[in-house]
């Protein structure tokens, strides 16, 4: 995905998400749901749709259902979460749906952070062609990535005071996740391999980079230079591990007004230092804000400011954040791998064009280069 100076920044990018036939999916879901709810007959599945705001790393389908049971009509609104199809050129090499479900269940059990109600986990691939789980649908609003909220939408139209309120509430969600005690015991499925959690985290991203890009002939010199920088400046003492949400950002939260009511997208969850999530939420907003700057637009410079995020997190937790510059560079690297894989995917589906300069596969190239050089300008 390349920043096109001639494109209206408020336009939506039309991205290929799934090739699953919705009519076939509805029939399969109806037969499966009949058994799960012990319906008297076949449930009716209506309003089946794919949300355009959904990401490309997984498949989400929305639907409403009604059925008869013991002479009563029962209804529900649901979200089906599925792995991406192999032919859809997935973003991640592996997609552990069961672990994602178990992490969400653990969060619901061990803290007050709201997650969507979990109804069923189905591991029988014959039902829909892959494992899936079903959540209750939560109605609210989300700051959109496509088009980015720094250009249009309810958050853009909000007051600075309300955006600061959203910043604080979002940081409180992250702090609440990190407050879960003894995460190693509560989330043993996230303990993989030897060494520190941070060491395993970085090694996983190196492996993913090789699979997603380098091993297929798409080496990105800027990303490899960033890996070298991270190794040369690796934190001497990362501190205790917490449950890391992984994709910690407002775009993965459903809000009622400015209050979080459901935290989504746990596919990047892991164990690791607190700074992983704090740096990610700071960097992801800067990614969008820097795009606004490239288009000579004001964006939202008062929103999710680094100083505000740090002050709120440290006040909420009593934890002094360490080595945050390192973690922000690491966040930029992680997002760089994602964006380079997205660009490859868009080229594959005819939605973007190739570039002979592989560093252009990193949409935030200029920001990452200045972070490495120590010249990035904050507020």
C-alpha cells in the first residue's frame, strides 16, 4: 500500500478479504446452530455480511439468527471468527484460533476488561471448512483505519477534551490487561520455547519476516537494518512479563460514546514486557498522524500523544516505563513487516503496483528511518 499524493485521504481502500460464498456459509451455520441451541427446527440466518472494517489477518462474518425452542422464539446477533483461507494470501504464517479463544476467555475470567461474550468454539473443520468461534455482537463505534480516523469520522469530529478522555480510557484498558496476576500460570498456551519472553517475541518476528517476505525473494533492507539496530540496543533488563494484548489500539475497541465496551482482536497476544503494548498504541497513532502530515492535513496531533499515554499508564499502574524508544522502534519494525506483507498481498490481488525499491514496501519508511537515526520529531 503506497501513499498516493493524488488520492483523497478520506477514500476507503477496497481490499480483498474473503472468497467464501455467503449463501453456502448461511446454510452450514443454520445446520450447525440448530444442534448448538437444540432448536425445534432449522434456525433462520439473516443479515449475513462481512464487515469492510475488518482486518485481513482473519475472517469475520456478522449474522442474526432466530429459532423456535419449546414453543418460544429466540434470537441472537453474532460474529463468526475464522482463519483466513489459504488462497487469500494470509498475513500471518500461522493462525491459532483456539489459543485466541482461550486468551479471550481468560481475560474475561481474570480481569474487568470487557471482551465480547463468547458462545461457542468449534474445532470440527467439516462444519465450515475451518475451525471457528462465535461471539455475541456488540454494538458501538470504532475509530476506523480505512479511511483513517485522522481524516474523517466521529473521532475526528470530537472535541480535544473527548479525545483526551478516549486516550485515557484506552490506556486504562491496556493497564487492566497488564494487571492480571501470574499470567504465565493463567495463560500457559502462550509459553513457547526457551529464553526470555522478549527474546522469543523478537525471534518470532524474525521468523515471520523470513516467511512473509525474505524467503520468497522480497528482502527489505530497511527492516533488516532495524533488526540489527534492535539487537545492538537490546534492553538489558526487560522486567517482569505481563499478558500482552499485542494489537493494542483504539481501532480494536468498541466504544459506547467514549467508554470501552468490548476489546477485540487477540490474535497477536503473547507474554512480554508492558512496554510492548504501550509502544504499539503510541506508534500506531503516529503512523496515521504521519500520513496526515504527508497529505498536508492537520490530523489529530492532540490525540494519543506519547506524553499523555505514558503519564496515564504510569499513574494507573505505578510502573515506570523503561527503554520506550527501543520498543517504539520495535513497534515500527513489526508494523513494517505487516505493511510490507499487505503490499505484497495487494499486488497479488491487483490492488497495488510493485516498486523496485523494496524499502518502499514499508509505508512508514520515512518515520522508521528517522527513528533509527534519532531524528524523529515528537510533539
